[in-house]
């Protein structure tokens, strides 16, 4: 019986994550989680490093979301970004930028 508890807990956690993802509302505008990260200097550099097609997709999603917001509308439900389809496309670039900046700080200290 002990082996069933972790599986049930895992399913409950995934269910909660999906609920929270939908409750945030950005997916109703066609945005992905990484589209909503506050743009500090690290994020701006990570965005600059994105491959052109990924950057263009990001800009399309953001412009569409701004347009929908101004019109006080959301996309039809079949066009919402699904939890399973939301991939952290910016995260690897952001981690690289943060790592490089930490490295520069370490060198500056020496």
C-alpha cells in the first residue's frame, strides 16, 4: 500500500499544477510561461540569444496577447496554450547568461 501513496501524490501534484497553470490565465492569451518572465538585463540577453524562429514565435505570441488584452478578449479555448505543450524555451539561455555573469563576477573579484 505504501507504493500507491507516492503515485497518488504525484497525480495530485500534476493536477494542481495544471489547475494553477490555467488559473494564471496567460495561456488563454496564447502565451507560454517563459513569455511572462519579467525582462531584466539577464532575460533581455537570453531573449537576444534565441534562434530567430523561436524569437519570432515569442514576439508573435506577445503581440497577439497585447492585442487581445486591449480588446478585453481571450482566444477560443481550442487555441489556448496547453500545459503539456508549454516548454521552457528561454530557460536554457537564461541559465547560460546567469552562469556567465556569475563567472564574470568571480573573475572580477580576483
